C-alpha cells in the first residue's frame, strides 16, 4: 500500500513538473491573475473561488485533459532506485539489441555519406532557399535524381534482427513453456491469449454496436448509427478526452473523427503551435540534410504509387521534413528503448537544438484524409508517432512494442489455428514473414482508407497497438481455407497480397468472439 502511494506521489510530481513547462500552465496562471478582478472572487475563500472559476470557464476541463494525456504516455512505475536506462527498457538484452540496431542504422547513413561524398547536413545557399520556399506547396512535382540513395533498412532486415533475439538467462535446453513456441520469435515475453483479449477489447463484442458493421447499408441507421452520432456530438461538446477515448472504441463517425482524435490526443492548435510549425519549416528551408533525400525517395516509392495517397504527396514531404527537425520529439526517447539516430548541423556538434534524426515513413498519409491544415496535420502526426508508432520501429519488451506484437500474432495462430500454422511452417512460409510488414506499418497502405481509419480508432480508443497483431491473425484465419492449399511461401504471399477489400471490424469480432477457446 505504501509502495502504491509512493508510486502515485512520484507520478503526480513528474506530471506537475512536465505541465509547469507547458503553455497551458502559463495560460492558467494568467487566467488566475485575471480572475482576481472579478467581484465573485473573495479574499477569505480565494482558493475555492478560483477553482470554481476554472470549473465554470472550462479551464479545469483543459487541465484534466492535459493530465489524462500525460498519463496515457507515462511509463509504468519502476523502483525508485532503478537507473534511468530501466525507464527506457528494463531488460538488458533488449537494450543491447536496440543499441546494436541503432549502430547499424548509423553505419548505413555514414557509409552513404562517404560513398556519395555528401555531408549529413549543410546550410543551403540563399538561391536554393528561395527556390525551395517558392515550391513548398508543390514539392511533389520535383524529380531529383535519387538513384544513388538507398533505404536505410527494409522491414525484412529489421525482422531478421528480431528473429535472432535471445534472452541469455535461458539455456537452449530449458524445457520452459515458451520453448514450445514454434514461431520465429524466441523470447519469453508475456502476451495475452484470446480470453484475456476478449476482456481487454470487451467493447468489440458481438452484442455491442460497432461502426464498421452496424452502419452498413443493410442495417437501418436508426438502430445504431444515428444515436452513436448524437452521443459523439455530445462528447465533443463536453470536450472530455477520457470520454472521447471510451466513445471511439465503437468507432468514430466520419464527420466527427478529426475533432475526436484531436481531443483524445489533446491537440487544440493554438497560434503558438502554428508559429512552431513555421519555425520548423524555416529550418527545412535553411538546411539541407541527407535524410531529406531519403524522405523524398521513401515518399516516391510509397505514396506516389498509391491510388489512395498520391494526391497528398506535397503534404507528406512538408510534414516529414519538418518532423525530422523537431527536437521536441526527442523528449519521448526518455521512456523508449531507442535512442534516435541523430546528426547535427555542421559546426553545431552536440547541441541538441541543432540535432536532426531519421523518421521512418508510412503512417502519415491516412491522416491527410482528416486534416487539411498543415500545422494541425503535423501536430496530430507527431502525437500519434510519439504515443504509438515509434514502438513499431524499436526493440523493447513493451506490450505494444513490435517484438510483443510479433509474439502475440504467432502465439494466437499456433494456439487457435494450429493446423494452418504447422502447414505454413512445414512449407517454409512462416506466417510472420508475411504479416510483419502489415504490423510495422500499422496496416497503412494495405487496407482501404475507411477500414484503416476504423482500425486506428480502436488504437486510440484502447491506447494500445495489440489490435494490430489480432487483426493480422484474423486475416490468416479468414483466408485459412486457401492457405491450407498452398505449397510455397510465394503462393501464400499471393493469397494474402491484396487486403484492400477486407472489412476490419467483422474480422476482429469473429476472430475474438467466435473463435473456440
């Protein structure tokens, strides 16, 4: 009990400290001073009167949303004497593996610099700055020669690193339960089984209304959709982040999604946020980085060839280029096993405000359907990245980390679809080799956009990426009959090549709530 109280006190102190450095804190301070002029504020009951003023004026709700937002990303309590690296990742072998992976990425970046005789970063000449500024809103029309630039790594390279992960505390001869796991991931992490997943995702149950199922043309809207929209409008009127997060577990109406996501992520788009985005844009205009060319190539290879996303190509360049300069993102690495592969503007080595880092692409394009103002789009993407998507690119033991997701996917298949799992394994088509790219990109580029947004509703609603592994297993279950007939990895990949016609919510419901356990 005392330990719990101590943990809580520590969390409160850290959140207070974080909020003291925020813009909200200075706004609350100004409002408190201004309220002293109001006739209802009495000296003898000053504290209670100011609290009542905050409640009536809506500032209390804004503070509650800010605290809720911090709690959503706060790491699990650890022992007070634990060193800082334990906050990043408690398992030593995971930290070592992540460190080795980072060195490999840096080596790739540095060798590319050496081969191409270009610096990691340089200041653009004035003429080049003006040219970039003029074409800022039409960068997609630019066709630089990127043939010599290669991607820093491919998903299959990252998968090989995860496959080779081992806990040194276990000998090969240990007859522990995880040794009966016949998948590619061979680390002893605790993952949920279907009964536990049912309990976690209870709102996805067969008897609960869902957008993605109950809003189909066959179901009269008055049975579910109309009422769900009405409740969503009420949630937005209340401006309550926690209520919005609970509500979105049943899916968000298209017309309300942009506002609901912003409310859950506690993004209000203040003038200073727009100014900050403009400062990042100025940094892009002034300095040319090696990662700029990698971002260009990444977007050209992905979004430019995508039927859904090619129209947003300019937005993708703008946001990703600004993201690579945003040093505020670095603060989230305090609670993450990763340390970002950074480079510094020439002559500014070691100064964090001049640091830049390489952001993996792939998650931003779907957001372009919701947000058309670049600064708002940028804020949403940044918050989604530091809350969720960074976990798909770093090695950790976190339940939403990519290692746990891979293990959860394989465990679900081996436990609940053993015939299919063993068949694919026997023909050399380990299921994870097919599904890994789906999970590492959170299904972006694989599902139809409306289905992807319904999936991401649930990521936000449950504050977890575990649903990605569940959906990957559900896809295999849905195509099980065809997969049982294949005789090679190539044939299995062909069966699962096109996911664009799949309906996400029926797949998840059937797999979770109609699977025999």
